[in-house]
C-alpha cells in the first residue's frame, strides 16, 4: 500500500506518543520507509532506542548536531521524504506551526519543508476546545496542512471528549489517501461560505452568525481531491484555505454576482449563511438617537443564490445547499430541497446549546432525492472530507 514511500514521523510530547510505536510498525508493514524525529518532550514518553528499533534507522533529535549538519542537515532532512507526519501533534506543536516558529529540529523541519504535512492532534479536551487551539488549527489548515482526528473518548487524564489521537490504523489510512488518486482532477467547483453583511448605515449591518469554518473546510477538502475550487466568501472569521481561488464579498447581491461569474462549474456547494433580508434604503450617514424616536426600517428580500443556481441555464451538474435549522430539521430541509430545486441539502441543528454555530464540530443530515442520512457528530474537517468524497462519487 505504501511501498517505497518515505515518511518523516515527528513524535510530539504527549501520552499518545506510545501509539507512535505501533504507527511505525504499521507503516513499515505497509512498505513505507520511516525517518523518526523525536522531540525533547516526546523523549519523555518513548525512548530513542525503542523508536529506532522499530524504524530500523537512527532517530533524529537535535537541531545543532554537528554530525547531522555535516552529513545531512535540517534543510535536506525536511525535503528527503514524500510526507511529513506529526503524531502526536500536541497543542504546543500546533501553536508553533501556526506561528511559524523554528526553535528546535521538529519545528524547523516543518517550516523548511516543501512536502505535504499531515498532523494527528492529541491533547486534553479543554486544550482542544480552547479558542487559541482552534485558531491555530484553522491557521495550519489554511496553510495546507492535513488533519486526521482527533477522536472522542476517555483520556489518560480521566476526562472525556474530543482530543484522543486517531488510532494508528486511521493515521495509516490518512497517509495512504495522500498518495491515492485525486478523484476530482479536472472538475471545477464553486463553494460559497461565511455570512453576508447587509448595511443599515455606515457602521451597522444585518448578518447571520457564521464563522465560515464549515465552508472553508469543504473548500479545502475538495481542493485535496484535486478540484479547481472557486471560493466565494463573505466576511468570515476563519481564513480561506490555500490553493483555491478566493473571491471576497460583503453582501448577498455581491455573492450572487460572484457565484454567477464562476459558472460554468461541475458543482456548486452553497454553504454560506446568506442574510435573507436587507434594508431597502441604506442610510448614508450614521443614524443618531434623538427626539425622532426609534427609526423604522423597511426591508427588501435578498436574492436567493441557491435557487438561482439551481435553475440557471448554466446549472452545475450537482447543486448542494445548506439548511441551518432550530426545529424540525429534517422535514424543513426536505421541503427546502424541493422548493429550491437543488440536488442535496446538508442540514444541521444550530439551536442554542448544540454549540454548532461557530463551534468546531457539526452533526448533519444529508438530504437527497432518495433518502435522508444522519451523520454522527464530527469535527467540521471530517464532515467536509465525507461530503467532498460524496461529491466526487456523484460527479464520477
């Protein structure tokens, strides 16, 4: 499966480092050559001797090893493999990757490499959920880093939740996928994402609560399958992924114009949270409180981007809409699919308490003409990968 593939494995400092030993064994069994890099913290959990014995090569640890700098050097080492894998990728390692630090051998290799990078995060659930970690995750993904896991379950610290490192077999499968066929090469896909901002006056606007995380993840997953992605995004908190054509807009009308300009396309994924209404007459000056009392705003309906794409003369072969609901999620989504004329609806419950709107996870229902599929709650990156794979299969 991985015959003659060269993998540089960076082992971070967490209890999950013990799984790296089994990961090395499974990679070797699959035919890969493994070059291990053990961080100083990683060496607190597994020994260089055990890592070297399983990899059957020496372990690299020190950035300033004179022998290594003479014979190989960190620059050559960073580019000597087909793929760099970080497992476990601790919160600290992810933060250093996001910041572009290079203060030890592992971080220097990650900054200097011109090869793809795959990380398997592993940390306490509170650390994983912390806004800083989620910002760092979004940044490394925007930089093109692939992510596998983390899983949800019991942890060594006694807590339960997301943060467990993916199992070695899952990581091997993710590595194999890096070298597999890119199913969507030659396909052009439009993805809309983020909120729209509909101005009331120069300082106020109407918007939906959307971070843009799911749309960005979908664009990245489609890119990874080889698609040519046009990413039309409103003012989102999450950065756009690298390797896609990014078109930034503010309003629903601008998003519609940009979407139509992207046609023809093989598929359109309308993940944006578009404001349904706008103020009919935008105030040119900031509204002031005064004796005139509360202003009366007259609204107009915004254009329906999903319905327009679904009925357009250059309609993509596959049009996918999203439905953020707070009640009767599936029944409302089924009705929306029929009303809009699209092929699929991806529906989710964003009611208070789910933590989905603006969160790191999603639990969706995929509504097609034939069925309604209930997907488990997953990281948004995993939802994106699943959806991208289904899109690839539909367009094959």
